[in-house]
C-alpha cells in the first residue's frame, strides 16, 4: 500500500500554535538584550540611550498590561503566564535601575527586590521560583557580557537576597492565607451550627439521623460541589429571617401598646428542658440581659408552661429574680403567656413593665393574641419552607429528567446522571459499573471526581461487595449512606474507592433487568440523608431507563449500519461513507482507491456443503479484510459474497498490493466443513482509483466492478486494475 501523504494541515496548525507561544519568549529575550546593551553604553549615550530606554519602557509597560489583563480574567492560574508576567516585571526593575544608575548594584537596584516581593505575593510558588532563577541568570549574564568586570561576591549576595526575599514572602503569605482560611472556616461552621440549631428549634428541618446537620461540609469544597447543602442553608436562613422579622414586629407593637420595659419570645428546645431567646425588644442595655438558655421548670416561666395558661405577677421586689436579667429586677410587673402549636406548648411570651399597676385581663388577652400571631408566623414559615424545599426537589428531578432525556449515548447518560447527583447532594466521587449477565461479573466503566482512575476498566465478581449486593437485592446500600472502609467492601477487596465518610450504591434496574450500579461518595459526613437518598433513588430509576434506551438506540444503529453476519458495514452505511471519503479526496486533491472482492464459485460451495458452511467462508474473508486494512480504510459487505474496501490516500499501486495480500492469504486459508472435509476457496478482486477511474462514486464503483468482472473472465483468483479499455458493462458468469 502506498504511504500516506504528509499531514500538512496538522503540521501547519502545530507550527502556528508553537510560534504564537514562542513569540512572547523571543520578545522578552530581545528586550532583555536591548536593556543590557543600553545599560552598558554600547549603543551610545545621551539622547540616543534615553530614547532607547523610552522604547524599552513602552514595550515592558505594554507587555505587563497585556499579561496583567489576561491574568485577572483567567479563571485558573497558568504557570506559563505567571512566569511571563514576572519576567517582564523584573526586567522592568532592571531597566529602571540601569537607566538611573547605569550600573548594577546602585541606589535604584532594590527595585528588583520589590518586584520579586510583589510577584511572590500573587504568583504560584513554582512560577515565583522560576522567575527568581531567571533573575539570577539574567544578572549573571548582564554582569558578564554587558559589563566587562565580573564581581562574583556581589553577584552571590544579590542572588542570596533574591532567594531570601522570595522565600520570606512565599512563606509568610502562605501562612497568612492558611490562618485566614482556618478562621473563616471556623466562623462559617459556627454560623452554620447556630443557624441549624435555630432551624431545629422552629422545626424547619426535617427529622434527621443522629448528629446529622451538625457537621459542616469538608474544607476545600466549593458551592458547586455542595450545591444541595448551600441551597438548603439559604432556604433555612431565609425562613429564620422571616420568623425573626414577624416576631420582632409583634413584640414592638406589644411594647408600644402596653408601655413595656421588655418583651421577648422564648422557645423550647427539642427536649423541652431549656428556653432560649428567639427575639426581644427592651429598654435595658445588652449588658443588663442574660443570653440564656434558661431552665423551663423554674420561676414564672416554668409556672406558665406547667399551667398552660397566662401567669401575671405584680408589685415585684428588686430582689425578685427574672432569669433574663443580670442583676436586680428593673420591672414591677411581669406576665408569661405560653405559646401553643397544634395544642403543644412550644415556648413562652414574656412581657414586663416598670409601672406599678398589674396587667389587666385585656392586657393579658393582647399578649395571648401576640403569642398566637408569633406561633402562626412560625407555622406559616415552616409550611412555606417545606413547600419551597419540595419545589426545589421537584425542580432538581425535572432538570435530571431533561438532562437524561437529552443524552443519547451511554457515556452521555452516565455523565448526566453524575451531574444530576451533584445537584442533589455533595458528591465528590462517582463510579458507574455495568453488569454482565453472561459471566455474572461487573465492570467499572467510568470514574469521576476524587477517585483513582486506575479503577476504570477493572472487573470484579458478583459475589462480593456492596455493588453486587445492592444489585441483587434491588436496594440502595449501605444503610443511611454511612461508609466504613475498614468494614465494608464496595467493589472487591482489591478494588476500593477512596475513603470517605459517606457512600451510596444505587442499583440500576429496568423491568427486572440488572444493568449496573451508580456509586456515589462524599467527603461530607451524612451527605446522603433520607431526603437526598430518596431523590437519588428516583434519579437512579430515571438513569436506568435512560441507560436502557441508550443501549437500545446503539443496538438499533448497529443493526442499521452493520452487517449481521460479518460485523462489517452494510450497503447503506458503505454508500454514506463512500460519498464522504470521496468528497474529502476531492477537497484535498488526494487519491482514493476502491476494491471490490468476490468469492469464486461461491454457489458451488453452498450447493455442496450447505449455506452454514458458506456463511463460515464469508466470515473468514471478512476477517481477512478487517485484519489487513488500515485504520482509515472502510470495509463493507456489499451483498452476498461481495465485499467493498475504500482506501483513503491510496494510489493504484498501493491498492493492488492490498488486494493481492487479501487474495493470496484467502487462497491459503483452509476451512473445515465437518466430517474431516476441508475447503480451500479463492477470490477475485477489481481495483479502481480516483480520479482516473471516475469523478463520482457511481463511476468509481462501476469501474471497480468492471475490473472485478475482468478478473472473472480472465480465469478467477486474480486482481485486475481498471483501465480505460475495460468496458463498464462487461459481464461474465461467476
């Protein structure tokens, strides 16, 4: 077969990309040489040197501006870009020092240290290290070639100062960043814990497993990775803020109406043993009030809870103890009203006044109305949060259905499923396993996230691990999604996912047919709670259906384009491929050859040995074609015992070599027909090459077919190339 033409287009594309990447380097080297020449005075002095330094300054300023603009717009750090910007920055400092002092080590030289310090504050440590090395090398070359004297000790001192400044800046910056990150994470954890504690008091959170909700997402996780967690936190925060605004509104109205000193709503904890302040308005300073929590069994608060009725006390002594005051009681009258929700006491509304007159019955009724308003506001917000959470969950499932519905291939379905799972829970690791019912084994087809890529392509038996158990029992495992790597096996003992506190294996089953499993892992403890688990199980059902549909579509496409007996392209697919390859040959002015191969006296084989043996002969010739063709060639079974091979970038000589190899190898192949009988068949081949044999596919195929019939007429078991003397309509009996 003729060698392929050189891939000129990829070569020029690679050359263009390489030149674009190398252009900033050449520009940097050129300006550096100019700086050295100007600083040493070898290009003259006076106005000429000043003009040269001016041009250098403009070039450096332009390069720094472009580099800084790209650096600020980039989403991720780029080492090459950081090195370029740092090199230009240091070169600018050297140029300024040479322009002012006309030497190295003058009064302006510390600008180099300033530039290195600024670089180390913002660039990646690797980039900063490379720029320091470039600076030392540039100064050594500058002193050696631009100035005629080499001061070794001074150069060493400068290099040590550069390294020291870079190291100090890098170390101090990294320590400060680590400290700020730690403080920020601690503050966020405290705020989140406080938020969830209030949400549990108001029952805005659904019932959860023990300790759930108190653990924050793992450090380093992003909002995208923990989208479900952040969405739930925002929803809870919004609900709590609405409750606080409603309660504060009621307390302020009550205070203005009754002339109160303090009005506050205290809410019971889950056990009903402590009261904590939900909201308050008071004339007292913050230093005069206690933060709580307070006992739910003592004093007037315990009396109101025990009696389930309002309790008022007047003419209070200064030594009377109200638990929410630090020192002496400033109030003369106090009233405590229990707050009910669905007949259950949930808290206490407490009001006190500095006036001597006790609260009247009308005042108590007004307090009871305020208590009912607060309870109703909390209940309404709880219902709203639940409805909003349900709406968000339904929206996630709708998005999942859309994504899975748009996925056509098995890979697209798996990618869409993992993306939807990350929308539901904090997923850091995902793996898809396919079940093979023929040998009762599982294959890890895809791994994404924080997991070893070496797992992909590994196979494990169906009698070990959570994957096999979940698929066999048709139930997600493990229980509550808590994973212990020391006690539980996911795939097999040899194949293990990364150690994570949370893991969930979802079985993918359609119409009782086991397809595989979706394994999800999270660095966040209790990531797969009851809510997330339910949504993920629904997602697993949708994923299984989409996966089954994708596999069915793939089988239909294969049946539509593939010959069932040989696995080669069928006639329809061959025609589409032929037109595309011929158009490419025309566009790039390349040769294209067509081989038409036919088994000699094939009807005699069927009549003598049967059609089943005839099928074996056809399969044998198909395997020869498939093994001898190039990756860019296409082979099709055109019909019966006839095969067509389309060879890109192949002239007539190369096509004849391929045809001869196929013909000779097939003639040497012995096929066993049973009962000790052996068959040796031969084939004939016709070859036609574009553009000599035709400009269209119809003309090219007719030319190859005419060459095939010439081989038949010439005695069979031979190869013939098309020539203008062959008539396209010549026929001979096979």
